């Protein structure tokens, strides 16, 4: 079992398979900011599978496929299904903007992909387009199809940005009122481009929700990979989640590390701290050396984020979110 220097059990790996994206969300990869990872440094699927297989031997049980936009990488759907077959990997989930999801849904359902998170910050096409540079229709079509298929682990991830989409909190939450899905409000973290924007707090969102739907009810069942707190309301079919890494730090129970598409193991979103595992992918070190390298790296996984004290950070992350995978 993989354990870090603070005794935290690490069983969750987020794998970014590309830093490229077909959308241009202003807080992540806005117009003018292009992918910067050299194409020839991106690991092949075989190399990624090799790394994940060895991580599974170290105790990683859950894998999230992310990006950039994972589904714009050629054959990513086949790769996702292949990860599901790795011995020891119990759960494979995906986070996507869903613009290219529709044609893959049947394949993902047939192969029991364990969860699909769709990022959706606005339900209005004009606003979605302003934020992302693209239309909303493909994303909505995928959501509708998953609902039609009664897919049972659909999560909508919404970022509420001060002065931009607070007026949609209720409409977004209503998706969880009428459907069996979770709408999760993700707090904007000051990483990369997002430093130019301000998020809104859980308390603010909760106030708006309770005014509209009545008193919240806590959901005790564990629904995701750890960090979200879930609530629901009377007459809701689904749930509302909050992931607020700044206001409600969950570092004490952090169970995750991140692998970038070039093979860098990132130990915490806010720090550069990490190691390069591309040598293992390329066969330059043995599996035993890989195990030693990863185990040593886990010992320097930072204790907690310092989003509230940015000036205290010594080794601040210099990657944008499209490289890190969220
Ligand atoms: N393209 C895919 C998507 O949008 O779901 C996967 C990659 S994206 C980087 C993963 C998640 O990170 C998205 O839900 C996005 O909203 C979120 N994200 C991006 N920048 C963020 C920030 N600064 N703070 C919090 N979440 C962020
Ligand atoms: Fe692309 Fe996802 Fe970043 Fe938006 S949040 S630009 S969809 S990677």
C-alpha cells in the first residue's frame, strides 16, 4: 500500500493524457494560451499503461482520466477501456467537457466505466460560448443521453465565478432536483490563469440554495473519490456536492497524486514538487527502481495547500490547469 510522509494512504491517481483542449475556458486555457508540452514528450498509451500497471502494484486502485480534454486525443476511448482492465485497478472515471463524449457513451457503458464527470459552468449557450469559445449543444446532448441510459454515476462539475454566473446557481442545482445525478460546485483555485478570477464561497452558494429549496439534508454515503461533501433537499432525485479546497481544506485526508501526459508525477496541485517518471515509461529504469522513486517521492508530498497564504509557498506550481488535469 502506498503511504506518504504524513501517513496518508494514496490510492488514487489522476492521469492527464493531453494538455490540449478544444475549449478555451477563460480560467484554464484561454484564447491565446496554447498547449506547451512538446508533442514528442507526450507518453504513448503503452507507456501510460505501463506506469499505471506498476502504480496498481503499489496500491493505486482508482484512476481518473483527465486532461486538457482527454477525449480529443486519438483513440483515448480505447485507452480508457484498457485502463479498466489493468489488474488491481478497481475504478476508472473520466472528467470531460463532453463535447466529444456522445459517440463514446455506449462503449463506456458496455465497459462499466465507473464515473463520468462533466464540466458545465453555464446552461446558457451565449454564456457558455463566452466562457469556453464554443457552443453548449454537444455537451448537453451527452448529458441527455447519459440520463436516457440511466447512467448511475454522472456528476456535473460547476465553477461559480464572481460576477459571471452566480445567477445560475439555482438552475444548475435544479439538474440534481429532477435527475439522478450530482451537481458539484467546485471552488476556483488560484492556479495559472484562474488567478485573474474570483470564485464564490460554499456559504454563499448554500445560502442561495437553502433560500430556494429549504433546509439542506446531509448525505452521509460516500459518493466520490474523497474531497466532496454532499447534501440534498426535499424532493431532489440527486445530490449537491461542494469541493472547496480553499475554504474547507481536505488535505488531511488527501489520497491522490497526479501524472501529467509527459510522465511527471505531481504530488500536490499547488506545488511544483514531484518527480519525472518518463524514464520508467521509456525503459531506462527497472520496475524496482520505479517503486523506490515513487515511494521516496511520496515522502515529500506536501502536507497541505497554502491557498490562503500564497506568500508562504516556496515551490509554487508553474503549470496551468490543462496540464495538471484539475
Ligand atoms: N477538460 C476536462 C474538463 O473540463 O472536465 C478535464 C480537464 S479540466 C482541467 C478538469 C476540471 O478542472 C474541470 O472541471 C475544470 O472546471 C476544473 N478547473 C480548471 N481550472 C480550475 C481552477 N483554477 N480551480 C478549480 N477547478 C478548476
Ligand atoms: Fe479545456 Fe477542461 Fe480547461 Fe475548459 S477546463 S479549457 S474544457 S481543459
